[in-house]
């Protein structure tokens, strides 16, 4: 199963918030979400490095932050925004693999069944989101 880094949040949120599961089904979902979360952390490391490589740095090598609000949040002082956003888009489109091996087989097949047999009636944008999640599981095993 291949998932783009930029789609992790979508799948994570959808699987967490749209399926009411119990027992083993829920445990398999949580195992899958842990895999997504681990890959999200890897993505965030790459994203931070990308920001650092494309930002002005202070004398200590820290990213210069602009427009800091009262909560301390702000935005990095990106030198070449066009180059940065192109590289960020490439990172978002990079895929990672959830191995379809014996370790993950039960988890993936249970989640596939839970998604396919979800009793909710979908319409509008929610129907499109459901279809995207179904397609994630379509070609496994």
C-alpha cells in the first residue's frame, strides 16, 4: 500500500473520526494509525529540513521567524518562496509504503473490510472522501 506524505492527515482523520469500531477492529485501526503517525513524524523532519534550507538563519543557525503573534507563532523568512513551495509540493507527493507482509496482513484486511462495510450513507463531499479511503484499500492482497 502506497500513501503520499501529503495525504497522511486526511487518512488519519478519516479513519479515526468516521468509523465506529470496537474490540479487535479498533485495535487494528489504532495499529494502522500508529504507522501513519510514525510516517508523519518522518515527513515533519524532512519538512523542517526543507524550511531550514530555504530560510534566512540568525547568527545561531536558527530559522528567522516573521510576523510573530502573541502566542509566539509566526512564519519562516523564506528566501525563495517559489523554489520552496515547489520542493514542498514534491515532498508532499512522495510516497511511503505500508508493507503488505504477514505482520500487517491481518490489520490491513480487517481495515479494508471495516471500510467497505461501513454502514453510513454518504453524500456530497463526504461521499468523495469515502471513495478516496476505499481506493486506498482496493488493491491490497
